[in-house]
């Protein structure tokens, strides 16, 4: 099913209701890439200032180009129209994630970050890690160029069967840099080698036009100041709401960064082999289907005061197929409307508990 009918169907219901760090040496067949050179106009637009994750600019009255994966004003028409670059990252001290529009945190061993860049293109992101089956299932709807360090032949075959553009390190080493801290990649260099258009919108945002809501959810919203995510077998992840910035700050259990929205999405995990010979396995998130979710957001556009805390609501997620976006629905089955800005999605295993400092109002 195409993407936009999915979003539009959900928006129409709302209107009606309201009125693996192990890298293998093998790599599948890859597409050739042109030389990474950009026209002067595009390059100038890429260098233009863009809204950062620390700021929370208003998008309600803005009528210019919009970054599709954040809902924030884009640096220009060229920046809004460029394709997305997705990079798989792992390690205790990852670089560049604070510039990502969307990060999917997969609770595998080790923890992996599927970071998607479109509105901002940092000079270096890494350490780049190997691909897992989750990557294609999560990213196919965005048709990005994807960078990774390697993977088993079967994992790469699964990836290449989706709509992503394979730019893995084994076949495209010129797009990467190796150093003491591992392999890194520059999204700006990679995006100029891509042949595609901008990704579709992943989330509906508050104040983003016809059909957009002014609340995170139609019921069950509360105002937490801190969020603790207890993941089986992993350190507790703690997010704190910063009223002055209207942002959620990750203070423990991950890289220190700020985002507008945090989604804890409970999913099933499947055990996959990294090496059958050595009996090495890891978990791979299954993101097609449905399950429970808790969504945390900033307060901009919701009529609440930042001093009350951020916004939170429990609900469900639903992704019927590979080409569908994931819809996040509240207790009434209506879409949740996020604050424009970067979003962090925790793909958490069953048994994950979420505790907050606030109580449902």
C-alpha cells in the first residue's frame, strides 16, 4: 500500500471524530554511484543554516519549505527535496546522532542506532556497524541511501530486497573513512551520490496544516518531568524534560542529546545468526505488525506550559506492511500528533517498563 493513503486515512478518521556490531566480508550486488559532486546551488543550500535539535522553532505559521522528517522549516527548497541518508551506528560513544532527524534505537547486542539524516548533514557519523534485517523493514518506506560496515550474505540479500539504496562499505569504501575509533561516514558526501527524492513524512505534527491536531492525544495525556525506560538486560534509560528548551534530554543509558519526541515502541525480537559456525546470534526487531507504545513530546502548540512538564500518552502502533508508515494511535484509536523536531524511537523488547515522574491527569 502506498504511503500517503495510509496517513490520509488516519487523518480523515481524526477529522471525522473531531467533527549487530559484527561485520562480515561478503556483500551483495550494489548499484554504481556517480561522483559525489553537487551543483553549486544545491551545495550552497546544504551549507545554509538549519534549525538545530536544541531549538524549538514554531512551524505553525510557516509557509516555506519544510523538512519532511522533522516538520521544521528547511534551509531551502533544495534541502527540503534531497533524499535521506540512513547510517547504522553502534558503540559506547557514537558521533553525529544529535544531528539526525529520526533515530531508531534497536535493543540488540550490542545496541544499534539506525540514524536517518535529511535536514542536517553532519561531517562525520559513526562508528558504522553492520546491517541486520531490521534495517530494511524500518527504512524501506523512506527509500534512503543506507550505509553500513558489512553483514552476512543473507542479511544483505534481505536489505537489497527492499526499497533502500545499498551503499554499504564493502562495495563503496570511498564514501567512508577509517580511523582509530572505527569506520565513519559523512551524510553530506553520501547524499550527493544518491539518485532519489525526498522521503515522505513519517509522523503527523501539531499545527502542520489541515487535519493536524493541537494535542498530542485525544485522551489520557499527562505531564511528566522525567521518564525512565527499564529494558530487560540493559541499563535504565532516563530522559528529562527541559522546560526552557522544550526538549527531552537523554541523561542516562545512551548518548547525551536532545529531541522533541521520544517513542517507546514495544516490538517482538527474532533471534538471528551472525555466524552459524561459531553459534553467534543477536536479536532483530520485528517492526511490521502492531503493539503498544508510549509517546513523549514537547508542549509547543499544545496549549500547555513547559513548567508543567512535557506531554505523554499511551497508545498503540501499527505497521501493516513493508511499504506502510508506522501509525501511532491514542486510546481512542486516533493519531498522535508530535511536536515538530527530531524524534527518537526505542524499539524495545516485550517486558520493557516505562516509569514517569507525573501521574495521568
